[in-house]
C-alpha cells in the first residue's frame, strides 16, 4: 500500500462532517458522496486553470492531530495565542510560553502528513500546482515531499535569536530547556495549537535560556500574532500567484489579513479563486468556486478525476 492510499484509508475511518447526524455510518456515507461531487467540480476547476497556487491553513493539519484556533464560523475556539510584543517585552510571558511548549511541541514535532498533504504533493508532481503557500508552521507539506512550499508564517521547528539571528534546531533547544527545568518535565496537558498546551501553573520558577552567542531573546522562527510577515516573503507569494492561473485556498477561513490579502490579490488581478474548507471564510464573496466538504476525501477523489 503506498503512503497516499494508506493515509486516506485512515482518514476515511474518521470522516469530518458537520451535518449533526447521530449515525456515524450515515454521516460517513454522506461525507464520501458529498466529497465525490465536490471533487468533480474541483477537478474541473483545476483542468481549466492549472497551474494553480495553493494556500493552506490550519484545517488541513487537524487530521494530523494538530488542533486549530478557530471554529467553522471563523471565531476563536480558545483564548488568543501569544502576542509578539508581549513575548518580546515580558520574561513572565516567555517563561509561560516555553514551559507550556515543553508539553505541546512534541505533538507537532511528531505529527505526520495526512492524505491531503500527500495529494497536494501528487498534484505538484503532476504540474497542476505551481507553489504551495502555507499559513501553518508545522512543516507537514515538506514532510509530505512538497518542494515548492512557502512557509508564510515561518517554521516552528527552528528557534532564532531576535538580536543576532543565531538559529537552533527546536528539538535541541527543548533538550536544553528540559535539562534546565527538570521539575517541568513530563507534565501532562491537552495540546493546543502551534505547539502550545493547556497548562496552568506557577511558571515563575522556569529558567528560560538566552542566546548562547549574545544573550539575546530566543523565539521560535514563527510570525506570532501582532507581528508582520517579512516583506520579501510576501512578495514571493504575490509572485507565485502572478505566475499561476488561479488560487486554491484549502482549510483556511482567511480571517487573518496575512492570508486574506492573497485571495484579494487573485481576485483583483482577474484570477479565479476556489475555496475548499468547512464553513464561512472572509473571502466568500470573492470566490468563483466554493466547496464545503471534507478536505482529505475531496482531494483523494480530485486526483482520481484529473
Ligand atoms: Zn544572539
């Protein structure tokens, strides 16, 4: 069994549906048939508009066990994540962040790509996909083999000094954090988005290591809320869309401007915009094709129909 088939059969055992049906079997059947008809429409869109750039959000990684921030209406499911300015200004915020991520990070580190990531990689190999822009920091597109991915919001698997730019592998960084804080090791808590965990305790005794080169503040190499995506990276995304014939958004409500601007750019430059995600998005009025269906199932059938 190849990895794609294997991942999808795993996905099919856990269909994501939102129809509120009590019977799991009925829901599963509905989800599959719904996905097939939606897949025909998506395949038609891709045949007419390839190559496309794909923009992905948190909804594509939930099947890999990584929680997302928002519900299907685009509202926050939980307390808002750490803000950039708070992290930079407050040692207490950094203590809390790193202590919680000792628990939460291993889940993201060990997550495997699901069928959706693998099907996108297949589409990339077939020349249907020009570039993948992802709002996720989990590196699952790269783990799936996609070679043309732009990490819009950075990557969670590296840590960077905010003063001198020194970089470390996050796994090694966590080893340092754990050895400095033996009383914070092996705690249990529910996992939260972006390598965070739902852990509440007294963090004041947590020892946060500084940069070994310059004693600067170390931060995951991700764009926190309240910070800006570096301009060259934004320009690379605009360029990818300009070089494509259409934009396909998968698994994002586009509530954050940093992603929404690309839907708007596609629209104002006359490129068709397709959206595959559950629920409402900020770009619904701009979409030429809108598909509210299971992401993994729909992409599985789409690859078949192409
Ligand atoms: Zn430094």
